[in-house]
């Protein structure tokens, strides 16, 4: 299994993993529109990997198999300061 990873030009730190290269038709229209232009950044062989840096590899594999895509959003920023 391979994943083709695309970076959103409109949403910072947002990536879409696709099961098929340039297979954008699997994206819901509203999602595709909100992401804007997608730029291919890498191709990942998922069979030989045990983990990914910022995504759960099992979830990526499951969603690629069932939906044809996986959406990786930016990490959540948590403030370490006490509320005012």
C-alpha cells in the first residue's frame, strides 16, 4: 500500500494522503474547495513502515482503504499559561 501525500496551499500544516496519485475525486467537494490547490510532497510506502511522524499509521491505512483519503490537520496548540 502506498500513500501519496499532498500539502494544502491554503491551509497551513494540512496534508491529504491519497490512495491513488492525483485521485482527488475521492475528496468531498466542500473539503477539496476549502483546501485549495494541493501540491504533491511525497510518496510513502506504508507496507514497510511501522509508524508515521504525525499520524497514526493504522488509522491512515484504514481510511485509505475505506475512503481513499486521510486528512492530517495541524497539531492542536495547548496553552501552558493559566487562564486569566
